C-alpha cells in the first residue's frame, strides 16, 4: 500500500519507518492502558532497533560502495565477526559446559562458514557484499539459534 503512495525509495523507507514506530507506540500505549507496564522496555527496544538498523545500514552502504578486493575482504571480515559473535552468544546460553565457546566457534565455522564459502565458490550465490553478507547472516543466525 505504501508502495502506491510513495514513488521515491527514500520517502517510501521513511514512511515505512514512521509506520513501524507508530505501531510500536500503539503497542506501548495498549500495554499501559491494560496495566501491563511495558512502556519503558518497548521504548528501549524501539531505540535499540533504530540504532542497530541505521548502524548496519551505514556499514553495508560503505561496504557495497567499495570496489574490487576491498569489498570482498571487508565482506569476509564482517562474516568472520558475525561467526565469532554468534559463537559467543550460543556459548553464553550454555555456560555450564567447559570449552563451549571453542566448540560453538568450530561448529559455526565448519557448518555455515564452509557452506557459505562453497556456495560462493561454485557460483550458487554471488560474491558481492549485497548478497554475501545477508545470506551469510541468515545462515549464521540460524546456526546460532540451533546450537543454543
């Protein structure tokens, strides 16, 4: 529906963000009205989400505008950072097992890491940042959720 109202992509994205914020505030208002008391948590989650989306958008814009090997190397660095972060999050959920971080890291590198590399090498997915980072983040996040 918003696609029909806004032809310019920037205005469309701003309208989508406005609607998302409006719906979040509606949830916060409803929670307050029904005495659930989640307003503070809702506002904090909204602010964190906005900051994260804007930050990731800036990073991806920077990476995508790079040319040649720079884009590929920075994409690889981002994927490695995602694998490390995912293994830390998965390990945090099961702290009682000794050496769990190393096991989680090895599992994420050997599973999703090798799969992403193989798919890129054989040409199933493009090796540009616009494809590699989103596909990689989906696969890595799913592995993290499966392990924890």
